[in-house]
C-alpha cells in the first residue's frame, strides 16, 4: 500500500510538471515576464530615439507577443492596410536608422556603466541622418559611457569630431591600416588618408618629397 501511495503521488506530481511545461503555459509566463521588462520608459525611449534619428514621419509602434514558447518584441508599421514586413516599405537607410534607434532605446535600460562599440552605423544613411547619429553617439559619451566607433565614412568621422567639439567631449581619433607585409588592424597615424588631411599637412608632405 505504501508503494502504491508513493507511486500515485509521483504520478500526480509528474502530471503537474508536464502541465506546467506545456507550450501554452510557457508562452503565457514569458508574456508576463516580458511585459514587466517592456516598460513604459522603454517605449518612451524608443519614441525619443525615433525622433532624434528623423524617423518621426513613420507610424512606428513597439509591440510584443508570445508564440510557441518564444518571446518576440518588434517595431512595426501601423498602416491602414496590413504590412507584411518593414522592409516592404522602409528604405535601407530607414531600416538602419530604425535598428539603431531600437539599440539606443535599450541602452537606457542598462545604464551608462556599459560601453558600446559600433561598426559603421551610418551605412545607407543620408548626410543629415549621419550628423544626427554622430550627435546621438557623442551624447552617450557625454553621459559617461565609453563609446568606440569604427567607420570608413569620412563625412561621419568629421561629424563625430564636430559633435564632440561642440559638446566638449574628450575624443581620441585613430587611423587603422593594413600594411603591405600582410599585417592589418595596425594603428598608424602615418596611414591617414590623403583626402582627410588638412591643407597644411598636405603641403608639408609635398615639401618633403
């Protein structure tokens, strides 16, 4: 009788565990947890970033949903007719700016103790939006965050320099080069592109020749 009783209790517990692990239950629990994280401040931050990166003309909305035990948070377009994908409507530049807006909005949730590294964040962006991104990233540095930016875009490079000068944020530019002997990723001031040099520096190089 004791063995039967223990077996019955084990069976009841096993069934309870099985029910708790059902996909629908997991999805519901994920949804509850996500909505605690998907705070009003995050939505407000996203709205601010969308305006800062000149995306305010787009009817964008942050939404969340659970699907087969998976958590999904997405930024979608609100339109009178159904839009399958943002990429069906948005340009490459708008998609890049929107992704950056989402990233910057999430940064506010983790605080300024964490540094960020961005690699050419302005691909496909027009000059006005490049300047907006430069100012936004420098603003993060002004708040106390370490910001490392890699870029091949000279306009963006100078936009960052100007934004840092305007906000009085310390900045250290470095030129990274690939050498003829196969070495790459070498910080070398001597490899500064000609097109990026000022007149006096160009004249000095010409005089040496």
